[in-house]
């Protein structure tokens, strides 16, 4: 099997309502997604999606992803998409770094691998039976009353795990948010307080040593080293996210004792090949992990859910579904969807989501020979 053509679509995904994180300093109203289709000489096609969460969240943005595809895609024409390690080595030689741009190509190759063996990705990623994956809400920054109201609305949709966005230099306001939200949770529900790197270490210590809550705290500071210094001085378990881009970053986090858990996001780390390596390392060192993506449609969510569904119960935390926040659904009726707080994947080969090109519009680029 050889790659003959790679087509690229740009798709704007407006959010159903504005979304604030990092203490309100970052606001999002629309995200810029890129879909790709890899065609082969055997008639099979694989799909991938890459969707940075805006351009202020991480060093990644939609136009940059598509520009990088102009360098990466031609280098894959004529290659066997099932040789995943070779595909990733080829991309790394062609363009060092830029993992978010490589992710949709890697995921499309996984989709083709599954289709070629007529197996769902959860089988190829290591499990005989996929777990029902719990899903977690994502609660925009606001006043305590606003955030509690959003958590209660999420509970009505089956969510039992919540990610509450806090952070900023007003540590008194964050203390109030944390204590109010923790006290309001229904029995059987839990919360992670996601700072999205908004605290300095000093503020983090002031807040976390003042509150009674012992819930997960996610990405308290900008850097791994800053977060590690906080982790050694507070009673709450620490989850890391935005400072982890490579396997080396995860190894450094473990060596520093910087966290008890991590977010594993295929589109941030370069695709499912890299995400699986990180997932397996996390299992070996005893981390707990939220396995989800940075953003995107139900396609991107579902690709990540295959990895989550094949992760041991003891290491798997809930997964966020970006598509639940969108006003536009480019793959309606397909993929992993929330049913009373859980997603259960079927056994459709590959990712199990096949976008309709007519819904995506005209490709913005085509590499190789079109069918």
C-alpha cells in the first residue's frame, strides 16, 4: 500500500458560547480545524484532524498547521502509511518539531492501518474490549455562582467529573471559587481546578495552602520547573498539561516529581503514535491520565477516545469532548458521543468516523495525484 494523494480542508468551528480560561485572560469564540484525507493505491482512504485551541493557548495555530503540511505531505507520497514509525521518522527529518502539524497525518495513517486490517483502533492500541470512557465537563471561568450553575447544568447531561477553569493574580478570588465549587459538588462527583498556567509560583502556594479542598490542580504555572516547585510544597495532587509536548518533557516531569497525573493530547504531542508511547510510560510510572484532544470535532475526540478506551482503569481519568462546545458539527451522527456521562466506542474499523467531503467544502490544498 502506497500513499498517492493527501487533501487538506480548512473548517471553522464556532463555539456555542464564548469560553474563558486561565483566569479569564484568554477568550475563545471560534476554533480553526484542519481535516486531511490520505488516499492510497489500494483504494482505501484514511482521515485525520488537527485543531489547535485558538492561537493563544499553545504555540500552535491553524494557518501554521496548514503551512507545515505543505512541507510534510509531499514527503509522504509513495510511502506505506501502515509503517507508522517510518512515517514519523520521515516527518521528523523533513520538519523538526511542530508536532501539532504532524498529528493529523499520523492519525490518518492509524485510520488506514485499522481499515486495512478491518479492526477498530482500540484493538490496535492494546485492548480486547474497549472501556466505557467517562467524560468530563469543561467549566469556563466566571464567578463562583456562574461556575456552580454551569456544573449543575453539566450534571444534568450526565457529567460526573468537571474541569473548572480558574487562575490569575487575584488569589482571594480563586480561593473563593475553589472552596465554593468543592462544597457544592453532589455526592459521586469530582472536580479538577484547571489554572491553565496562570499562576506564578508564589500565588499558587498562597492559594493551595489556604484552601481545604484536596482536588486535582491542573497546570498551576507556566513551566515544568515552576510547577514542580509548587508540587513539592502543596497537599493537592498536581496534573500537568500545557508544558508537556514531547516524551522528554514527560520523562523530565517524572524525574522532577512534578505531578501525579498528566493530560495526554494526541494533537499536542504529534499524533497517536507519540501519544501511545506517553500513555504507556504513564502506566509504567503510575500516573493517572486524562486522554483527550486539544480541540476539534467529534472526529478528533473519537481518535483520542480510542486511546483512552484501551488504557487500564486505574490509570484512566475522564475525557473531555470538544465537540460538545461547538455550534457546528461537521461529522453529524458519527463518533463517540456522551450518553449519560460515558462514551462507548463501536467496532467500526479505523477511527470509525468518515467525514463527508461535500460538507467540508473545497480542499485548500491537494498533494500528489488526485483520484
